[in-house]
C-alpha cells in the first residue's frame, strides 16, 4: 500500500454536534461510531435531533476533507477542490459539477434519511414516532446505516461524474460492480 493510501486508510475524524450531545466518528471515510451523552437521546424531538444530525454531517464532511487535504499536502500532492484552482477547463467544469452532486441514504427501516447537495448542505429527516419506537442503540444502527448508504451513493455519483469528464477509466465489469455496490 502506498504512503498516501496507508494514511488515508487510518484517517479518523471525530466531531460533536453543535449542542454537544452527539459525537460521531469517521474512519477511512466510513461512519464508525455515533453516540449520545447520557440521557440526551430521550430529550430530543425528531425535528431537533434531525437538525443536530444535519449539522453533525456537515461538520464531519468538512473535517474529513480538511484531514485529507493535510495528508495530500504532507506528501506534496495538490488536489484542487475549488474550480478557480483548476489546472484546465475540463477540471474546472468537473469541480463545478462535483459541487452539484446530490445523494440520499436511508436506514434499513426507512426511519432515518439523509440528503446532501454537493456534500456541503446536509438534511436529515426522522419519521415521526421513531424516537419512541427505537431504543437508542436501534436508532444509532438506523442512523449509521443511513449515513453509510449516503456516502456510498455519493461515491457512486462521483465515479460516474469522473467517468463522464475523464473518459472510460473503468472497464464495463468494473462499472457494473460500482453500480451494484451503490445499489446496496
């Protein structure tokens, strides 16, 4: 494994919700942990918890992107994220379109749903009655699965966009595997 790949495979980002009651962790870009402070889960309404999870998703994404950029900078690689930094017109257009990608992820029971636009604007919806229906560990599993599905769908959309702008980098069987993974 290369130096960058090795560092990215162990990259861990931990963030706390704006109200300080929820902590989440991403490891290697995958949701690994979601936890509540004692008695916090029971104190939320669905709308208040959805708001906190929306903001927490944004914080995790920004934290992860900054950590990836630090890794790349440490090894002397520059990965433009701003269209104004693009090397050429194709990359500029790609980075502009990347900001428009939208993706959705929902838990296995469909009770928690995340939506993102450009990965910058996160929105969470929690079905009314969910907090009374699910125990805290059940909710954590549902929300974590929704986050995992969202990230999988986002990676799939990004792969399709890369293919559109930079050509058929993947053979047809690889593209089919990407589609199947995104579908779950």
